[in-house]
């Protein structure tokens, strides 16, 4: 009954519209038909007059008019010619046929013929009146009045009217039949598919509801959409309140029951053996770990990583798993073990001698070896197999982290086609020309396009990636939707600026004051209390601009000699990738430059540059941030760089100045910092002088704005945006799957 009612709602207006079209079109058709025939009759009358002109010229010589009468009598034998009359020059009607109206004069005929509708109704029916000049060799000899029968026009108009009515009625019936058939099939299919979707996937059931035709299904849809809209509205209205609790709430509402798996090379915690054989737990110096570990604590998932600590094997269970964080387990870490050959080829070789310099514009030549590529593929397959083994269902949410695993998304997709794979590329993405030098560029791109969502730090990196795909692969790209379709699979490309976990009020309350930090650091490093302090915190990496930073310090002391005995620069440089020749050479150059500056400007036995080339725990780095007058982040090229955000988060006193490279992704989000070109030594030296002499009020104004930005755009918002997009993607995929299954069932 509901279906019939819906059909009538469509068919009744359709019939009304068709009837109105017929009603208004018939008079128009009649007028057009009459106009066409009137024109034809005028032309026919002129032809008759021309044909009879010679015969009439001879017949009018008869004074009695018998010849003309006989001529007219023969002419009106034509079934369409009803009557004829002859009007000589300057006189009245001279000759007429018996059917010519007796009361009509020549003047009356001319008047009627000049009207737009030259019709006259006589006893036999309506006639068309026309008047034509008759020409002889001597000139005009009179005028001929012709009356043509119009009854055949009425008959043809009636025929046309019937044909038009039959045509419109036939079209209406045909449209109605097609509509009923299509609507019947669509109705039944969509009712089954929609109800199966909403009830079969664990979503909310209808609340009983109402009687209109689509109300039960509409109520189910409204209930689900209302939940999504409420969550989206809360996400937009409470942007400054992203926390682990809120992220957990988002996971419960949008990814309820879904398994989350993280894949990364670096593990969030490393277990090493101490000097006495005891197990020491430490967190590696990694922006990735800083960003992703809070997310895993919020979602209680599984993290798959390479186990490289000396005691890592001793603390895992028989499945190579360990619960983390230590003492407060929130998630599982699944460790994978690599052979020295695999680690050398995959990590040190292809990833860090090939992809790392390829993606960073740091003017270091990338090295590509066939053996490294084979190891890279092998290790990526190892991690992909681990994801499949850890998956509890067919559609886990897999978060693939960074350039070490460009092939993993497609490998997982082949085994788990329903998985939602979100890949985040933590380093920059180069332009197509630069990326094109990689011998295995197509394989890398195809691997990454196994992702459901491909994330980068900035829109510029997204643009570079899409242009690279467009250059080297056959793919359909929808720029307005940032979507790439390759071999039937869709990948959404979006920017998600990464950040840090904003410290809680309880954490901040446990920090020593900036003055206490400054005092303890001065005692530990022998820095006088009246010295101004600038710091840099990085890994020993050529992309971080440490060499350029030291040149800027040297130039500061040359250009502004007042700082020679009042300034100290502390550079924390955690060792990394020390097995690579490029990094060994870089570390030696840094040490040599630091020695040269100290030999040149050291006073009283105190070095200007303090190079701390060892790993520092988070509390030690935080003390350095809180003690510093300025923090230098001078990356030559960086995806984001979280050191600048950590420095801002550490300065609850709203003092200190951030000097930030404009080539770091964070520069787009932190314009209140002093932005510099790290290749321009003079500019960096001037910026450092400006920071050291900046008034406290200006420092407070800049730092307050920076802290507001970092607090609002924290790591939980970064994760929340990605997971919200992933939830929408999963919902869309489930709808598509249901529709496909319904279509297959219908065809079967």
C-alpha cells in the first residue's frame, strides 16, 4: 500500500501536467494550422488568377457576359473552389457564380480579404476570401474574387487534435509503466539494503516510529546521522579541548568495536640492559613516537614495530608481545626481529640513504642499490604479514607510519581488502622531478595507493604527491575532492599537521620553575648566571640545519661583540644512523666547527658552544627548554618538526623566543615565531640578536599566541581528524559493500 501511494504521488502530477500541456497546445496547433492553410490558399488563388487571366481577357469582350459565366462555371467544378466573382474597373460586381453570396459587393470582398483572418461563413460552411488583380496585355482589366472551401481545414484540425491527444496519452502511459517498474525494483532493493545496513552493522535500531511511507527507514537514518552530526559539531565547537579522554570518546562513538593497528619502524619503548644487567626502559628521541604513542594509549590497540633493544627479546611473551606503557599498560607492542642484513639494507640502506635524502631538499645525493631494494620489499612484506596475523577481523583500521613502509598498504590490501588503511608520511614529499630519480618510483607509488587515506603534514606535500602520481601512473585524479583512483581503488589525500600532547595542569605543576631550571643547568654545565642562553635540540642529522645554526652563532659573535662574554649556546644532538658514512662525516664537521668557535671566542675557560652528543630523556630536554632565552629550530627541510612545539609547551611563563626555519612545516602554523632562512647566516644571526634583546612584553605576547595555537592544535586533534575521516570512509565502504551485495543478489 505504501508503494502504491508513492507511485500515485508521482503519477497524478504527471497526468495533470500532460493534460495541461494538451489543453494549452491544442488551440495553438489550431491557429498554426489555419495560418499555414490560409497562406497556401492565397498562393493557390494567385495561381488560379494567373491561369485564367488570358481566357478572361477574351471572355470580357462579350457584352452579355456569357463567355465569362461559362468560364467561371467550369472553374468552380474544382472541389475546393466554392464561388467566383468578377469586378471590372470602376464598377460593381459584373459576373458571379450561383454560389456567390448575393448580398456581397466587390467592396465587401476586398474588405474581408484584407483582414488577418479572411473568413466568411456562407450556407455551405466557412470559406476563405481572396481578391486578385487580372492583367491583360493592355494592363489591368479588373479584379477576381475567389472563395475557397475551409471545411477540409476543420477536418484536418480535428485529425491533428486526435493524433496529438493519442500521442500525449501514449507517452503518459509509457512513462507511467516505466516509472512503476523502475520504482518497484528500486524500492524493494533499497529497502532491503538500507535496513540490512543499519541493522546488520550494529547501528541503532528505529524507535518505533511513524506512519508515513518512508518514516521507519528515515527514522533509522536520522538517528545515525544525528549521532555523527552531534560528534562533528562537538569537534568543531570544542577545538581547544582535545584530550585523550575526548579521543577515546570519539573512538567509542565512531569506531566502536573496531581494531586499531599501528605499524612503525621505531618502537615507542626500548628495553636495554644496564651496566649491572638490569633492564632499563627508555623512550627513543622520535617525533613519530611523541605523536603516535598518546593515540595508542587512547585507543588500546596493537603497535607493530622493530625490536632493536638489547633486552627487547627478554620482556616479550611467546607471541613477541609486551604490554605498554610500563606499569600502566594501555596497549600491546608486537615486536618483529630483523637480521643484520635486513636492517642494513632496509633501514640504513634504502630508507635512509635513498628515500630520506630524496624527500628532503638538503642537497645530499640519494643512494639506490638493488640489494637494498630487495631487503626493503622483504621487510615490508614481513610487517604486512604481521598486520594480517594481528587482525581479529576482516576490516581493521591500520595506521601505517612513515617512509619505511611505502609498500605495506598494498600488501595488506591484497590480504585484507576490506581494511581501512591510513598511511601518514612524516617527512616532506618532493616534486615529481625530484622523486622521478628513484628507480622504483612506480612500485612505491602503487604501494602507497593501497591506502584508503594518504596523509601528509601540509597541503603543499599533498599537491606534490598528487602531481607525482599524475606524472608516473595511469590514475584518475579528482583535484576538487583530493581523490586518486588507481586500478579501481580510491585513495583520499589530505593534510594533517602533526603536533604534540599538550601537558596537563598536573604535569605542569610538577615542573621546576624556569629560574630553578636555569640555575641547575648553569651549575651542571658551568654557565654563568648572567649569560643569555640559546638552545637547539635535534638528532645528529644533516636536514636539521645544525651546521648552519653554528655558523649563525659564530656570525652573531662577530657582528655583535657585546655577546662574546655574555652568551652560551647549548646544542643537544642525539646520535642517529651512526653506521652511515654521510652521518659520520656530518658529525665530524659539527664537532670541528664547534671546536673552532670555542677556540676563537671562549673566555675564562668557558666554551661558547656546548655540544651534548648523547640521548636526553624528556625531563632533561624540558629543563633545557624552560631555562633557555631562545630556541633555534633551523631545519633545512622538514615535514613538521615537533621540537618547536615542545619548546612552546614548556614555556608556561610565556617567556623565551622561538627562532624557526621557514622550511619547516610548523612555520605555517606558528607565524609568531621569528621565521628565518637557515641558508642565510646573516639573517639568522640578526634574528638571534633580536631574540636576545626582545622586551619581555613582546616575548609574552608572541609566546601566548604560540601556546594558544599549539594547545588547540594538539596531537589528539591531529589523531581525531584522521580517525574521523577514517570512520566516514569505513561507513561509506560498508554502504557500498551492502549495495554491491544487494545488486549481486538481485542479478542472481
